[in-house]
C-alpha cells in the first residue's frame, strides 16, 4: 500500500466520522459515548476503515 497524503488521511477520517455520526456501527469496540471523530481516528490507526483511495 502506498503512503497516503495528509489530505487523503483527513478526507478518509472525516468521511468515516460523518458515517459514525449518522449512525453507522463502529468497527472497533468503543465506549457508547465516544466522539465520532475519535472513533474514526482509532479505526484509521488500526487499519479497519472500509474506505479506499484510487489514484489515476
């Protein structure tokens, strides 16, 4: 896997945080009251975010 740019990382984490805020189930065990952004960051660190980057 190629290294992601800071812009790609921000976009992925932001998109996943929005999904979590809209009610998507978290992919890692979390506290019920965890902030969506914090959960998204942790998911990204663990490599379980279901979002890919395709470059042309």
